[in-house]
C-alpha cells in the first residue's frame, strides 16, 4: 500500500507540506508508522496547481525513492501552491515500477491518487476497460489498478449533470467505488478492495476511505482543518484562509488531526467546512 497527502488552502511551499513536517510524506516514504512494511520506495509524485498560469495542474513524478531525490528537495523549496497532491508508492499486484505508474494521474484539470488495491485486478482489468467511454479509456497510460479506477471516475463524471462541482465529484467517486465492487463480484474474483482515493480539480477535492474487507478496517486516513502551515503569498487572501490537509498518516503532533470515518467520502471546499457523504451513494450523512 502507498501513502498520500492532499492540501487545499492558502498558498504554501511544497517543502512546508511534504518535507518539513515531523512525520512528512518524505519521512513516510522510508518509515511509515501505519503499515506493516515501513518502506514506500517504488517512486513518488507531486501534483500542484498554478491557476494564474494554467487551469491544468503540473505533475512531477519519478521512480526513484522520495527520500533520495535531490530534484524533489530543490523543487520543493521554491514552488508554492494552494492545492497540492503528493504520493509515495509501494507497488502492488506486480505492477511495473515506471513513470506511467506513479501517482497522481491527470485528466484535464483533475488529479487522482490512490492508496489501496482493487481486488484481483488482473481478473477484472479487461472488463473494467470495456465499461468506460473512449475518453476515459484513452487516459489510461500505465498498468496500475489505480489509474484504471480513475478511468471509471472520468466515465462517471462525464455522465453526471449535478450542478455543484464538489458534489458531482463525490457522486462520480461513489459510483466508481460501487462499480468496481460490482465488476469484482461479477467476475467471481473474490478478494478485498481497499479504496482510499483522492481527487481534486484545484478548487475542491474529494477523498474516500473505504474497504469491503470482512473486518471493515480500511487503510488509515486523517484530516486537519487548522492553518498549520505558513502561507506565502497574496493568492491566499483572494481565495480565503481555510486550510485542510488529508493524509494517510498524521504529519505531526498537532491535536486537530481526526480520523476520516470508514466508509465515507470527505468533500473539501475552500469556503465551507468539510462535508461527509456515504462512499457508496454520496448521500449526505446526518
């Protein structure tokens, strides 16, 4: 399994988000606290938005371990963004270690990353691709279950007409989770799926914490809503000051870290508190 971190808030440097925290994502790449195997050394990826220049995000990915990449350290010191997705990879199901398989994955203005596993992916891969539209199919460049799941999301998003962009993303994510579970079941493949999936369009984000395992325990996932990082630019003042971090593991000792409830999707918007919906239906929770 992998480790991931998503930030939405005032502009902050990549270094402040992924390098400097006590238990940063870089630290988790070599010493994860909440995995049996502490190493996540099969590559990494950073995606960030610079909306004043282009609506589509930038992505920097490499197959080298995050803890040993000088280019990442150098880049992180000088790049700042108000929306960042970062991922360190531990390859599963014998998927290849190459750039195309490193997260996050991009389509239009959207970024997607995944921590987990689609059960018996090799058995359901062909059926999964047969169910998506041409645009979603054409966006699959690698061999991971994660990128194929993103194709399900793209397909679902294109078919929805929900006017609220954040809720539309949540509905597409919920439909994708339900759809992949149905594909696994129809193939008679068995096994458990673990679907902690984070998706953003630069202005809002949705992150699921889900598994259909018998014990019902998904991969770890936490969030904090306090402004725990120093903002570095005027862009923050234009877009408000609320900040949210969602991470596979707590990045430090801040008391505000809260576990994302199992079986739910957390919806993040710049101007509202986080909202939780059911991971299979996107129905609001009371």
